[in-house]
């Protein structure tokens, strides 16, 4: 889970993925998932993950650097939700400040 990052694209989308660098073409994303912010039942925002390539047989894409604004390492809740739905299934111990509002959507 060391390579899981969130990328903000120039169109405003945020994608969480297992990522690696391609020296020729940009960033390779394996099993990417879109971060979706929605209103929770209690009125507070909560975050969900949706398959970014839901209509594709191949679950790997390359994003050119010119389409990326920035990237960051997500918190433990996001990493665990991603790993549960799109990755290895391995989860990390929760931090004491975890929000618990991450909704891993099914594929």
C-alpha cells in the first residue's frame, strides 16, 4: 500500500490509485478509483470511492503529467477503503483521528 496516492486532475477530479512513474509517458494508475464527496445521513460530508474505469476490461491507465495539478498521500481511512474495494484487501490500523466516513462503493 506504499504506492497509493491521490491525484488531482486539471478537470477537478480526484483519483486514488496504486501509482508508479513511467519515464516516457507520465503516471501509471492501477485500479484507479474516483473520490466522490456526498452528503452523509447526518448532513456532514462523507467520501465514497467509485471505479474510475468501470466500463474497461483493463484496469490500468497512464495519465500525462500535464493533466495532473498535484498529488498527495491519503490518510489511513482512504487507504483502507481503497485497499478493501480495489486493492489487496490489507488494511492499516486506524488512527485515533479517523473520521469513519469513507464509503467504499462496490464494483
